C-alpha cells in the first residue's frame, strides 16, 4: 500500500526535446479550445498534444481561435507542460458548447472534447491537474 502513496512532491521529466524539462506533476496544465488555422497533422482534433516548456512548439496553432491566446497566456506567466486539445470551431454557440462537452466518439472508441484530457496520461505520460477552456470556461457539463 505504501508504494501507491505519494510521499511528497513528484517530478515529471520530459526528455523529448533538446534539453530535459523537469516540472512538478501537479503543475501540468490542460487547455481545450479552438484553432481553425492550426496544422492538423500536429494538432489533430480531439487528441491531447504536449507542448512542453516552449511557446515555439505551439506556433502551429495559428493566430485565430481560443487556443493560441490561452497557450500564450500560460507561457507569459511561466514555462510549463501544457496538454493542448483542439476541438472544431462552430458558428453556433450551442453547437460549440456541444463540441466542448462531447464525451466519446460516435462509436464510443475514444474520448472527445474536454473528456480527451482523461486520455492524456496513457498517450503522453502526464495528467493535467489545472484545466483551462479559455472563453468557454463557463460551460456546464451534464450527463
């Protein structure tokens, strides 16, 4: 039982870049939003993508939508590990809310919307503890 108990601060180390990034596990940020100009190969819809420690990694998000400003806001405060989830932009407010609050794909095979953050641990090895849905943070999830 003691092997499952956290006995202090746990550190995450990301060795994927040119230099390792070390951060406190509880400071991983999850950001969900829209970015219509984003490179779809780097930031596919409903897929968690890790942006670790450098705003330049998020340059492929483009300039429009809610994600570029939200990620920039995080990196203006401090370098961090940010899990980015991109959802399709909708013209209608109710349709946009539905896009954020989807829980699974039509076939039930994978998470969508804000629920995609639940799969970040298995895909990226980190779990977001601080959640951001810039501009859309007043949405209420009802199942």
